[in-house]
C-alpha cells in the first residue's frame, strides 16, 4: 500500500484543524498505520451514513473518479455544500447542478 506522500494535503489538513474544522481523511490507497504514526492522522469514513459538510477531492484515484456528482452529493449535509475538486476530475456543471459550490486550483 502506498505511503501518504503528498505534503500539501498534510498542510491543508493541518490548516483546517487550526481553524477549528472537524476533518475526516479518506484514502483507500494509504497505509493507515503509517499515516497515523508519521502525521498523527486517522483515516475515517465518508459515505451516505457518515456525511460531511464539504468535500475536498485532492487525488485522482480511480475510486474517486468513478463517483458521480449525485453520489458525491449523497455524502454531504446541507443545501449548498462546497466541493474542492483539486484535480478537476469531475464535470463542474454536473457538480453545480447537484447543488455544490465548486472550487478548483
């Protein structure tokens, strides 16, 4: 299983935590034990039963690319969740049609 090597994601995680956000990290490719040992970050779960207020999709894994805008929306609370589509893997128009406020880098 690959290591969690994207230091920019670690920076985003830390900045959000400093600002008081409850951050859940999910990555099916990461070795959870190494992530916890090296960065004190536990992986969590995001799905229809474990909803979030916003999403940041920062990697282009096929598991994430396979998710439709409708599926992504089912993971979120509220009427206008924010999605950060960092790798621009989703069609922006489809995300907007599902009620997302979209940002990309």
